[in-house]
């Protein structure tokens, strides 16, 4: 058996183990949430009708890291220094210090999310926690590496990227199955890209994370039995940021195309966050002020059911993700065309949203006028 075949077996084993463990932990998390009153109660803008467990993020976190550290431990017990296991062990050892840093920062983010779920932390407190987690990654040498030679500005870009990813996935946790499903698609797309870029170790980590998300998703899709909670959505965003910083994108000396990859892979969360913030600011609201105007919510407002809106988002994420994969195969002209395709997809979605919303406003005004006339006639 050659190393490629051996690696495929490892990948499949990691994926299935993480999925099975996540599914089991999610099922256990439901009664535990009720036992310790770790519940998301219906209030304010929330539409669920009964208290919902919010320990989904803990299940994803635990499943992922148990598989990762168990796999690392298993490689330590194997003796094959010159063979396939030795090659795999060398890959593991090369990223292990950074994995410990990701685990530490991820634990901070999980704690921040749990505190927000339970005690409704202020945006400032959450930002402090996110800053600490981002600082842990940067302290260990995580740096934006889309192109070389960014200099000191790289620290600023890296910090902003980490915060953006954390909050972008927190933003799309709006409907049942939305955040976890989009994250699963993004992770599989990113795994495919790492295989093309010949970075198998990062691919193994991504498959472990994909498995953890897949095991959770059946219990989160509407009607959900458990929520991710902020602990889950913040942790997912943090991990996505870490994966992008762990990966090296330079390939075939065509570094100019690599700028597109992370933005394309996470196109839906980024679009949702930027569009929501823009709308809030235009209405005179604080960017962090919660509302029901996220991308999935807007799809529901134009006539889709919750499930259809979520699946529609999946297709948009997959389409843009496939474009991201294509980016690894093209030169400068191809990269320009891909960027235009991406902007066209986002433009079509934005146009449909605007047109549907405008039609709804016109219909509401006509209905209001008709109602007013009927009232005047009644008098």
C-alpha cells in the first residue's frame, strides 16, 4: 500500500470517527442541557416556541479535539520510522505546537460563547475574549500568508481576519442548520483545496472538523433538537480562521490568484455579515445590535420556508466554493474572470433580495391604502 492509499484510509477513518462521536455527544448534550438548565429561552426576536439546549458547540468542540489528540497519541505508539506511519508522524509533529495554540484559543472562544449563552455578555466582553483568542494564534506565529512580504501590516490584517471569521459565522447562526451546514460545505471545499495544494496534514484536520459538523447537523436541522449556541458559532468561526492561517496558498508561483481563495470559500458568511452591518448602520443602529435581517431571514421574508432558505444558502455556498476550487487551476486572466463570476453571483442574490423586498413594501403600502379607504367608507 502506497502512502496516498494509506492517507485516504486515515482520512476516511478520521472523518467517520469524528462524525460518530459528534452525533453521540450531541444526543447526550440534549438531556444534559435540560438537567443543568443550559437552555436558550424564547424571548425578544427569537421565534422558537420552547426552551432549546445550546450545548451543540460543546459537542462539536469535544468531538473534534478528542479525535485530533487521540490520533496524535496513536501515532506516538506506532513504530515505522521510515515508512508510511513515520511520514504521517512527521507531518503531525510539524503542526503540533500550533495545534496546541488553536486548542487553547478555541477553549477561550468556547468559554466566551458559553458565558454569552448563559449570562448574555455585553458586546465589549465578547470582543475582549475574541481578542485574547486571536492574540494566542498570533503569538504562536499564525499570520496571513496569501502572498509573501506583507510586513507589519500583516499583523493588522491577520487580527481583523480572525475577528471577521469569528463573527461572520456567529452572524449566520440565524436559522436551524444554517451555520453548521454552511460551515460543513466550506470545510469540505477547503479540504479539497488542501489536497490540490498538497497539504495532507491540514486536510486531515479539516476532515475531522467536517465529521464533527456532520454528526451534529442532523439534530440541528429544522425541527432542531439542539442549538449550536454562541459557543458553537463562535468556535466554528474561530476554527475557520485558524485553518485559513494554517494553510499555505502559494502554488505554481501564481500568488496573485491565492488572494481570492479564503474570501470565496467563506463567501456566504462574509456577504451576510457585511450586508447586515450595512443595513444596521443605514438605519442608525449599532452594528452589533441583533435583529432578524440576516441573509437567511431575508430569504424567508421573500416567501421561502425556513428549510428552503437554508438549503438555498447551501447551494450558494457550494457554487462559490466550487469557484474557489477552480481558482487553484488558473492564471491571472482566469483569476480575474473568477472574481467577476463571484461578484456576479453575489450581485444576482443581492438584486433578487432587493427586488423582492421592494415588491413587498409596495404591496404593503397598497394594502394600507386599501384598508384606509375601506375605513373611510365605513364612516
